């Protein structure tokens, strides 16, 4: 019995993290810690709320063109990351889409910043809900 418990504990601690659901404030704090500009944090928080419900493991249903969106910011696999199925991707962020599904959101943030620089906030269809996002000052 002790051996079983030891193996189970080892498996739990050795297993890679497979996603996290943030709260509004925990995401704001994490974005701040990752160096996101203070003025951008409310937009990212709002987009994450509407895109993934703050879930880093979210994979959207297939888009009309057969692509999928990954992670807390729902990054598209045709343009930004290499999809698990090996389909063609421009992979502008130079990452595998699976890396967008863990509790470490630093790859998501880095890629989202590139998306924003190239296409603006309008790259996210949910931005229409975020044109005047709520302040996150109460989170700090």
C-alpha cells in the first residue's frame, strides 16, 4: 500500500502541468509580473474572459476554415503556432500550439503581444466586448 501511495504521489508531482483557470485578479497580477504594460492589462484580462473563461487549457472548436484556437487568449494555429495535427501554419510566434495550453502563460503573452503589434486588439473577435474594459486596479 505504501508503494502504491508513493508511486501515485510521484506521478502527481512529476506530471506536467496541463492548464490552469485564472481568476480576473490572478490573471492581472500574472500579466503585471510578466511585464505587460499596465494600460494593456485590462484589455488582455477582458479578452481572456471572453475567449477562454481564463482557462489556459482551452482549445476552441474548429473555425470555419478548419483551424483551431489555443490557450487563454485563443491563439489561432494557422497564423501563430504549429498545430498538433501537423497541418500547415505560418507559425509567426515560433511555438507549438501545445505550449499555449499549460499553466505557464508566458508563451501565450509573448505571442499575444506579437498578434497585437501586427493586427491590433481587433485580431480578437471578442474585442468588441472590451473596447472600454473594467479597471483591474482593485487587483493589486
